[in-house]
């Protein structure tokens, strides 16, 4: 990849961004621009990083997280010349697989952090090496927007970072691996039919998954005999996305080999992790292969990885519609509302709070199976909750995660979660807004297509201006049953069951 010059002093950076049009809720537009400003504030220049500037997750500058950074790519892709998206992944790839060092930094934590105080000089670390392995998914999605085949060729054929990371996790046979620039030891351990893991490494820090009683007696139960459904589904997702990338760069044989790997993983997931009685994927006990029934959005990773049948997904969607499960006024809660450990007062981090990364993941999974109405409905309710929190709670900002019932930030134990978290929480006002509220859920620069699922009810104008994919820049507006387009290049728009040829220049057609 050719290095880009990310000019943080450019006062006109917003001109690169897509401009949403949504007459129904103008306050969503305002919140959209707030989120972009906060995200821009988190473009971090640190001398000595493999990639600088890079996307900082908004938590602390002494550590970088794999899954935070990967999730940020899903909004960085809308302005790849302004936001260092895929470039930021080099801060993981190169230390992990090329031996490139990470620098020392002055700790900016507002409190003691891993033994270091604010203002002290400390080593910058990759926080966890066995965080959810989302590089391949993020790279594939990003590439669909940019159309950058040369980057994909370099990534898969020369650097082979995606294959190396898959193999790294497959070869973790015992816990305790800790590389030079990694803060915490690994906990993921490969088993015949899945993987042992741990809450923090999975990203769902204090999830009660793995408990043995009615309640989780510990902050992190972390049952050592539990196989994590997200771990095996995520490794399957890696194989699937590598196969898809291989196809994009003409590597048919490579694609077929990775699809065989994917199929083996998919078959295990459906054989061992699917509970046909409940209609849900669950973690399992390695000794008995019994289900460990703790319902969280982690059950939807196999859906994102396209492992489920349409019938399975239909049954899983019932849990999202159920106000006593993962639904309710604010959906995609991180623990079923009828679970004994669900905390409806504060969310208590991963025991009921709404987190944007797992909500985004689940909604993207719904898209795979044509569940666009449910994707739209749940995205609308999450965004409305975020906007109401922004309007009513001070400071007025974007939060690390959200209270499941009230317009408040969530808490972890007695502590309020991090503010200004753009960071992955920008997925709500940016990606979910564009993709699932407005409905322009995908562009494919390689096939020169845009996919738009219009909401069933539209009030006023809806659409987007300055939407860029590949070399194309276009406006797409719908008003009173008419589609208005402006584009610098021709492309195909999939909308309302039609394939519409959008020419360069202006066009107006009846829908």
C-alpha cells in the first residue's frame, strides 16, 4: 500500500465526507456531524508507530485494541483519504508478524492505568493478541468501498497477514503466549471442536457467559471448560473473507482452499453449537457438549459468518423482537433481559448495556439473510436512544456504551463509561445511520453497484450526497416517489427490486 499523507491540519476535511439527507429526523444529521468531529479528534499522531497518524479507539493512548480498530474501519471507509482506516491495521500486523517495534508514549489516562500514571513515560502495547480476529472482515468490507485490488494483492499474496493471523490462533495450544509488544497473555486455546477463551480477550469483558450457577459469582466467570461460540464463528468468518478477497484478486485456487476451511468450521458450528429446541446458537461445555445457555449478541456471529440457514435466522430474529430477550425499546442489549444477571439500572458494562460493535455486527448479519426491516427497525431504535442521550445527558457526547433502558451512558460497577468514544460508538450515528436507517447498506466498487433498501415509510427527502465508492462520487435522493441522481461516472443502483443504470450527470426517474 502506498503511504498516504493524512493532513490533520486540513480545515476542509469535511468536504470528503458523505452528506446524509433525512428530513424525518434532522437531529440525526446534527449528531452525525458531532460523531465525525469526535472521530477526527481521535486521529492520533505518535512518532514511531508503524502507521502514524492512526485511529485511536478513545480509551487510552498506551494501548491499541484489535477489535476496536477493526470496527472503526466500518466508518473510516466513507472517507479513506481523511481517516487512516486500513492503514491503522499496520500497527498490529507489523509488530505481530514483521517484528516492527512500537514506541514509548506519555500516558494520557485520567487515572492509574496498568500501573502507569497520567504523564508518565510508558511502552505502547497491543492490549490483547487474541482479541476477536476481525482483520479479514474489516479488510474485505473496506475494499468493497475503495476498490483497491493492489492493496488486497499485497495483503494476501505478499504480506499474508490474514493467513498468518488465522494460523497464529489455530496454533495456540495452551494459554500464556505473550509477544514483545503485547500487554496481556493470550487465553484462547484451540480444541478439536472449538476454542477456550476468556471474557476480556473475547472483548465482552465481564459477560456472565460461563457461569455454573444461576448468577455469576465472579466479575468474570470464565469457565475454563467452555467453548466460545463467537471464537469458532469468527475463525470461520476469517476463512470466508479470505476466500472472498482471493476471488477479487483472481486467486481461484486459494479461494477454493479457504472455502473448504470455512465449510469445515461452519459444519462444526451447526453440529455442536446450534440448539434446535431454543432456536439459538450457544456456547458449549467441552466435556459434555451440553449447551451453556446465556443469551447474548455473541450468538449472532455465526449469522454474520453466513453459517446459518434462513430458517435458523428466522427463529433467532424472534429473540430480537422479544422485549424480554434481546429486544425491547432499545434492542441488541448485551445480555438477555430475562437473564438473572441482566442489569437494567446501569447496564453494568457487558451485563445489559448496548454496545455499538455487537449491535453493528448483528445487524450486518441480518442483512446477509434479507432481514432488512428488522435491521432498519433495530438500527432506528439504537440511533434514537443515542441521540436522546446526547440531547438530555451532560456532557453532550458519544459514549463507550449505553444504558439499556434510559437515555444515559452505561456504568461498569459504579463507574460511568468513557465519553467522546468515537471510537467504535461512531458506528451508530455514522454507519448504522447511512446503511440501515437511510438504507444504503452496501457499495461494491469491484462490481460498480450500490445497494439501497428504502424504509417502508418515508417523510420528506431521504438519501445521501457526495457518496464515494471506488472512483465514483454520487448523490442519491428520493422524494415523493422519484429518484434524483447526480454522478461523475455511471454505475448500477439496486433499489426496490430493480437494477437501475445511473448515468454520469443528472437523472430523475419514477420508482
